[in-house]
C-alpha cells in the first residue's frame, strides 16, 4: 500500500517541480543577460524606432524638415511614376543577381584552389583579401582610372598596337552597370573566399580519403558531398553579400555619379538625392520604405524555409 501511494504521489511531485524549475532558468547566466540589455535596448530604439519613424513619415509631405502632414500614398505614386526609380530598381536587380552568383562562384573556386595546399598560400590569401581592406570610395577611384578610355586598360592595349580594341564600360549606358560589377567583385570576392576557405578547412580529412578510396572524382566530391555540408557557410556569405548589394552607394558615386545620363542609378543613391539633393524627405522616406519592403519580401520566405523546416524536422 505504501509503495502504491508513493508511485501515485511521484507524478504530482514531478508536475509541481517542473513549474518551479522554469523560473530558475530565467536566472541562468544572469550577468550575461544583463550585459546584453544595452545592446538590445539600442537595437530596439534605434533600429525599430527609426524604421517606424521613417515609414510613418513616408506618408507625409515632408520637405526640408519632417512634419506629420499626411498625404496618403502620394509619395509612393510619385515614386513609381518616376523613370529614375525604375532605372535604379533594374540596375539593382542586375547588379544584385550577378554579384551574388559571381561572388559565390569565384570565392568558392579560389578557396578550393587554396585548399589544395598550394605553395605560397599565405601570399595568395593576402593578395585576394587585400582589396576588402579598402573603402568603396578608393575602389571606385582606382577602377575609374583603370576603365578610363585614354588612361586605363583600353589606352594601354591600343598603345600596344590593337587600335580597334574597345573597353569603356563606364561611358556606355548599356554596359556601365557591368563596370560597377567588376569593381565590386574585385573588392568583395576576397572576403567570400576566406569564408569558404574556413568552411573547407572544417571538413574532415576522412571524407576526402573515403572519396579517393571509392574512386569518386574530385568535382563530384565537391558537388555531392562538400557543398551540401557547407550550407551554413554559403548562407553566411549570402547574407553578407546581399547586405552589401542593397546599400551600394559610395561605389556608384565614386565611379560614375549615377551617369552616364542616369544609367547607373541605384536605390540608395536615389534616396540620398531625394533627401539631401532635392530636399524632399517624404520622397526619400518612401524610397527607403520600398527598399525595406524588398528586403522583408526576400527575408520572410528564407526564414520560414530555414527555421520552419528545421522545427518540423
């Protein structure tokens, strides 16, 4: 009888002990949680607060100074009726897609080559990563000189005898966005290479030994084994590249100032020109909100697939 009573009472004690343990978890690592409070408050107030402030004022007629004079969707109607905004969106789409593809491909190929334990690896790694230490303004000025028809690559090749050679993307409306892409890849690919190289170095050597024993070609080992294992590394590189694409501004200003004829406009430059050039804060806020909306549209499906699928698994 005593054994039965004890067995019957044990679930009750277990059930009552569970709620008692839950509050105790709140006090675990209390010092670390307290230390993160300033960062959390700063992010909440500055990021969330300023984002909400920007969205609210995008529905106003703010000009030189912000004011709560609501005009509905007038700023958005004006934004989407401006040809300059359409050019900026098209340029960002072309620049973004090509930058993502080429940065990941070139970065991974360079990392795979360095991972083969080549001689002078430290020197090559430094050379490839060095451009990332430069600012986009310096990079833009350097490539502005290199792509100059008289002083740059075209002038040098013509001086060597190929007088019909033409390479002046910054002066061609149809090719100017690709000239910006070349400069962006030159600067950012080194960082992607280092991220990929760190991921490759974390792969167990036993996997390579097993692949060689089974006679699996190297390229098939990369595509079927290594790359799927490096999915978190690719996601990290993808986020870093995407964040740089959305806010690209200084590279465009340094190289083309949005020219020729507005052919290299990007959304970030449109925002800066509207807010500080035309002194139209409402229009700049509306453009900023559309940029935020485009990021959210991309981020929500990715977050659902990344975390929702993991939770279901």
